[in-house]
C-alpha cells in the first residue's frame, strides 16, 4: 500500500454457490495472516464482513491482499470468484 491505513471490509461474490467442503477468505498483511476471516457457507455465493478502522492496520509499503483457503472436499471444482478488500488510509 502507498500509505498507512487499515482494512475495513472484505467481500466475495462467486458465479455459483459452494456445495461441499470448507472455504474461507482472509487477508494477509506483509505476508502474515491478519486474523480476518469470512467463511463461505454451503449454498451461498456471496458474503461480506466489516471491521472498525484501526483494527487490522498496515504500514506504507506493506503488501496487502486476500487469500482463499479450502479443504480437499471443496466443490464446485471450477468457480469464478471476485474478492474485494476495502481499506481506509491514515491522513498524514
């Protein structure tokens, strides 16, 4: 990221519902898990969570990005998913 800030939300939307297994979306900050988790429940194709500013912070220069974790029972095998991280920056 270009500036100091924090993650204030994570959302996902898939082109089909999850039918089996476990899956969750998280966020990594500077290569470390942030503790953010949005579980992809069976039968759902979208969800989101919001967080208070300042809870999941990052520094200017940190790599910030989403991660999907699944188990071997996860289906559908082929799925298109869009994931969005929402951030706010600290004014200097």
